[in-house]
C-alpha cells in the first residue's frame, strides 16, 4: 500500500508539472476560387496540410470560398478579422491596393524575391495599410490569352473584347483589345454567348473550367508571373505563439514552392489536352511577341504608380535596381 501510494503521489506530481497539450485552433481560410479551378483547389489543400504539419497540429484551416465572399471583395473581411487567413491573386484586390500586383513583374525565384528586399517591402505595405501579415509571396506560372478565333493580321487583339481583371488591363489595351472585367465564375458563359471574344487567364486550369469547349485558341507567347499571396489577419498573427508564427512562416515558404509546382504540371497537361481536342496555338505578331513582358511590366508599373505614388515608385526602383524584373 505504501508503494502504491508513493507511485500515485509521483504520478500526481508529474501530471501537475507536465505541460498541457496545446488545443487545436481552427482558423477561417478564405480563397476566391471554386473547386473548378483545379490548380488553386489543389494548392489550397496543400496549404492546409502544410499549416497543420508545420504547427504540429496546433493550427488547422477551415476553407471558405467565393460563395461566402465574392472573389474581388475578399481582402477587407480578412483585414477586419472576419476571416483569419487568405490565399489569393494580388489582382483580385487591386481596387484596394495595386502594390501586390508588382509581383507579376518580378522573377518567380523565391530566393531572389526575399534577398532583394522585395518580399519585405510588400509585407510592410500589407501590414501597415491593410492589417494583414504576409506569410507567403509566390511567383506562380504565367498568363495567357484564350481566344475564340486566331490572331489576325494586326498581330494583336484589335477590335476584340477580352475578359480581364486589373492585372491584365494595360496589356489588353496595348494589344489593341478592350478589357471587360469579369470574375472567374462568369468567364465560360461570357465566351459561350459571345459577350467576349477571349479571356485573359492563367496558363493552368483551362480544362477544369472547360474553357476549351467555348474558346479553343491559345495565344502565344505567354507572359508575366502570376503572383499569389498567403496572408493572415495581423491581430490574429500577434496573438499566436512564437512557435505558431514560426510554423506559419514555414508553411508560407512551402506555399511559395507549391504555388508554382502544382500549376506548372497542370498547365503542361492543359495545353496538351486543348491541342488534342481541336484547339490550336496562335502567335502574336513580332512587334508584340518580342516585347510582351516589357509591355506588361511597364503597364503594371505605370498603373500602380498612378494609384500609390512614391511608395510604388520606390518598389519599382528596387525591382529595377536589383534586376529582378521578369524578362
């Protein structure tokens, strides 16, 4: 009995001194795409797994999509704390800030984005102006124009209405087209009904959205670097433990890899699928093709500087000085 009592006392002392297991915290995770966007859906799933793994199960994400908040209106509810963490294209909140779109003109190399100071400059902007902390700034695959008919003698998009968002507007105009702002969920119907003659889109998730059914021409070359951000509400970030913050930053680095590798694989498959199913490639004329990235970059820089003034000028100057612009 004495031995048993001693063991019981020892167990009680150990139980009181042992650290309590950290309860799992569920964060509300918002993104602007539906499951029809195969690449983004797969990336979101991978992000959820990376966060859980990097925080040792202390943080899990619960996914919400565009049926809850429209695609172009999602930054504000994350800034306000209605949602905790957000995966998005920088173009989708261009009315609130164009600064993130500068990433579309920057190399996708994650090391160069960080070492150049560009990553920190973007993080500072989002923290001070929009109350969110950047944990991942990913250069993904590029963009393309999907058309109902091949490129004509003008070598560009003269006379054509092209689905757009702010990331594409300046290039579409430079190519002679007219941009039409539409969220992803309206692209198929607009193409099918002839409301637009083509769509600016990523090089991935064509097949999963079935765009090839209503527009079979892929314009070439592709252009730019699609930049995706992973951000967390700043107040939520400050309430996390140092270990949890470290885990989210680790997951953010993983995101910067996944946001390229996943869509790159799908993009190659998509192009092959479209060509196999009656589609074709159509090349822009030389005057556009040779300079398409330069045209795109300068259009974005001008647009963002017009919106943000000196802050944007400083970041554009950094991009040029560090020679990290997408060529």
